[in-house]
């Protein structure tokens, strides 16, 4: 089920009303049932899918839940030095990664094996994949892995009941595209009685409105404008390609951060606080800061469960940059099974390493807010440079192949007149100003929402009334899929 569909607009109020009308013990079962209904909804009503294809995503989610829970309980019950404990831990890790690898990467691997075999003159039979990638498998796999690793490390006790872990693993607001939650944050909230405070209700509704504006009024509205440029770069001028790239940067940010806002707002209306996943990333003043602001749940996951263990294994300053590069390469592979995403990870890794070498050990520190004209100039220059570095990497995300990506990059430098692309320029300015309106107050005041909690009701009403009007005029609830569902 998509957040930007009438199905969800009807689904969530019903769940919300029933949820707060029943006692806590019933709430747990209701949320779990709602989560599985939410996850299986699209497959149930998709006529192109066969019976087993409709059930496959739910079966995989249930299997991942049961297997991870059993392995975590076994790991926790055995002594640290026990070989059986190690065995159960690695069985759990292998099962989760094996399921992800089979359904997400098998086609990519077989395709490249066939290509390589052809180069050596070997005869192979092309393998055609007969199933679609289950939505959210990368997200809930990483969430389950972090739980298992934390239990093994002693920082997390396993859930007492399988139903508690099942709800943590399948909580519908963040199931298919994050945030990738840690068990120490989400699990205690789901296993304890909850209340809905007035400030939670109000902030949750604000997050949902902002999320729909980002997704429906910005991302979905921009999507048709970028398709032609990225599918056929040769048909565009260099100026047109650059403007389309700016639009896609706004589109993917609106799409993914909008999803996260709706997810966090929906969860908050159910009495649950999810972690912040985006902190105005296009205000980042360097590439390191960008990755501390973009998809925070993934970047911190990679830091804690990939980068830090690598640094323990390969110690010393000489290995630090290698570990950082390898972490970003893994991030690229996580995002998608294609050479484009491998290259995306390589380019990002090189950028981060270059920034570390240039800036030294304080590279990840956030500069203070600018206090004078010189600091404004320096920091805005950093923002512009960082934004263009990010835009360069997004070419690999949007294009279908490395050849098309290269054609896009070279096409940018061919120049051309601005006249054919004046309307695109106005779209860039308009949607850029909308994002600026939403994000600048949050960045400048370091807060979650553009309007402060202490603001007058009149100011809140004008702001969110204006956003609703923008949503009404520019948005269409067509159920356009979220970009990050492909990951």
C-alpha cells in the first residue's frame, strides 16, 4: 500500500480509530494485523501476479521474523564463548543476507555470469527471473540484522514473545522504506502501553502534511519532467540536462524525505516516535556533513555495523580511508543490483575519502551558523559545491546504464541556449523555493518542523493552510510509487 494513495487515506484513519478504542493487549494484535495487511495490500489486488507471487512478500517477511527471533533467543541463552552461540549467530546472519541476496542480487549475478561466459566463448542459457523484488526487503533485513548483532553484543535483550518482535520487524509506517530503526529505540515503545499527547497529535499531523507536500506536490509533480532527459540525454541541450538534474535532486529528496515524514507522522499518531531520517541535507556544507543529514538511519547503520567493525579489523590511519571507501561501496550495492549503483558507491566513497584527506580529522564536524558576510560566503559556497557533487552522483541513480550515465555527463558540457529550457528553469526556481521554505527554518533554528511549537495559532494556520492549498493545486493522489521502493 502506498502512502500517496486513497487506500492509505482510508486505511490509516480506520486503524487510528480502532487502535485508540481498544486496550493495550488488543492494540498489539491490531497493529500487527494492520502491518501485514498494509504490506500485502498491493499483491492482493494486482491481477498480473499469480497466487504464490501475491503471497511471497508476506511469506518472506514472516520467515525472516521467525528465523531472526529464534536465532536471537538462542544466541542470548548460550554463553559468550560457546561455539553453538557463534553457530546460531552466523546462521541468523547468513539466512537474512542469503534471502536478500537471492531475491535482490541473483538476477544481476546471473546476468553478469552469462556476459562473462560469452566473452570466453562458453555457451550458457540465459536465466529469466520469474518474480518481482519484494518491497522493503533491504530495509527490514538490515533492521533484523542490527537486532541480532545487538543481542549478540549484549546491548539488547531479545523480545520475550515472538509477537513483540514480529511487530518491531513489520511495523507498517516504516516497513518498506524506513527509517531503519534500532531495537533499543523502537522495541521498548512497542512493548509498553502508549498514550497520545496533544503535542504528539499536532506534530504528527504536521509531519504528515509536510510529507504529502514533499511527495505529491513536489516529487510526483517533477517526475514527468525528468524522464525524457535521463532516458535519452542526446535529445537535450547541456543546459536542459543540468536543469533536469537539479529537478531530479529535488524530486528524490521530496520523494524519500516525504515518505519518512509521513511514516514518522503516522507512527507518532500511534504513540510511537521514529528517528529523524533527514536533516535538511541540501544545506550541508561538505560531503561528509551531507551523509550525516541524508538517510540518517542507513548512514548510522553502516557506521555502526560496517565501518566500526572494519576499523577494529583493519586498524591504523592507513586503513581508515580504505574502510570508509569500502563502507560506501557496500552502501551502493545495498541500494541496487546494478553497475550504476556500484559506480555510485565508488564515486561517493572517493568523494568522502578526498574530503577526509583535505579537511583532516575534524571533517565531520558541523560548522556553526554563519555570523557575518564572510562566513555566509564561505558556507554558501560549500553548500553549492556539495549540492553539485551530490547531483553528479544522482546521475548514476536515475539513468538505466553506465553508458547512459556517461552520455548524460558528457552531454552537460555541450552547452546550448537557455531559450528552449526557460520553462524548466522556472520549475527549478519554483520547487527550489518550496523546499527552501520548508527546510531553511529547520536548518537555521535546528528544529524538526518549519513552524515553532511556540508560534501563534494564526501563524500555524496560515503556514499549514498554505501548504494544503499547494497540495490541492499541485498534487494528484495517483499512487505514484516511491523511488526508494526499488532499493
